[in-house]
């Protein structure tokens, strides 16, 4: 069950259950009328959902009931009502992040098992490539060759650029190419994967570089199937045509969709 669904059910239950009229807790053995059935069904449904949600299992049942009773008659409050929303929001956001992290770890482990040989092949490619003439390796692991130097200032993170590029995996298979489309791409320097962000800031307008981008600053264990497998090293021929003036309105690149990333290499 999603956390926000649990929260919604909890709020509904707290607003509808009629036990605020009962000074003490008691157990009934039978349901006398419709409102008895509705009351019990709502409580039962909430209880079942709390019982199956791993996050709900962490909650204190006694404090949950105490909070409901205090809220129902507005007495003996342990926290201010206006604080409740922030407390719940912070807690559930934290749980969602934890859940997402576990899912990512599981997906990465599965990819490492399925693509173990391919990962080793790509790692070895970078080891061998590192010692070749003209190859420069940065602290991040990005490797590049300067085929032609440019002139002027290198782009800054806040700049937009126009480039031509030709992208392959290590066996030479092309996954994206503005050169083949005969249409340069335009995008913000920080709107692409980490390897590109770093590499672009090494170049000056008119320069031509060859990038060899390790998977951890490209698309990592996720890849971009079917053309980019998990743990792929990406090879790009890149020409920085120009640094663009600030746009007057948001402007999408013509060919950047295949290598745009979130800035975290995956």
C-alpha cells in the first residue's frame, strides 16, 4: 500500500469514527445497527491496512488511539495541530526515499548479475584505452582525446550550447548521432549526463573532442535499453559549434533526448 494512501485512510478514520462519544474503550460482541457496522468496518479496514503496511507496523497503536481521542475533543494535546501535517509529511517523505533506495539497490544487484560479463568488458576497455596515445583521464574517470582545439571561453554550467555529436558503444554500434541526422543539438550544459557536463566545460567553440564516458558518469546500471545496455561505456565524437545566447523561452534540443540525464549518471 502506498504511504499517501495509508495517510488518507488514517485521516478518514480519525474523522469518522464515533468513539469520541465514549469515555472509555469497550468491546462489543455484536453490531446493533447500520452505524455500528459502518464504524466497525471502517476501523477494521484501517486496522488491516495498518497491519500489512511495513511502515505502519512501526507506529505505536496506543499513541495512534490517544492522538485520535485528544484530537476529537481538543484536550491534552501533546503537539500543536498545525505541527501534525509537517510531522506526517516529513516522516512519509523519508519512508518514500528509503523505499526508493531499496528498490534501486535491488535493481542494481539484478543488473550486475545479468550483465556481469558485459560490465567487465567495458571496464577493461577503459583500462586499455587509458594508456593509448593522446588519451587524457580526469579525476572522475572521463577519458578524452583533443582532436582539434577551439578558441574563446569554455562554456559555463549556466550556458546553452550547440553541438554536433556521434555516439556509439564500445563495439562501434551507433545509438545516437546528430551528424547522421544532419541537425545540431542545442541544450543546457547541465541538462545532460555527468560525463557530458564535465567534457563540455573542457572545450572551446570550434573544438572537436572524443569522449570515452564510464558508466558511472553515464547511465550506470540502468542503461538506456535497447541500444545502451546497463554499465555501458559511451564513446562520443563531439564538436562544440557555439555557445548560445540566453534563450527568450525554454528551448528543447533537437537530438539530445538519447543522452539527456538527471545529472547523476543514470
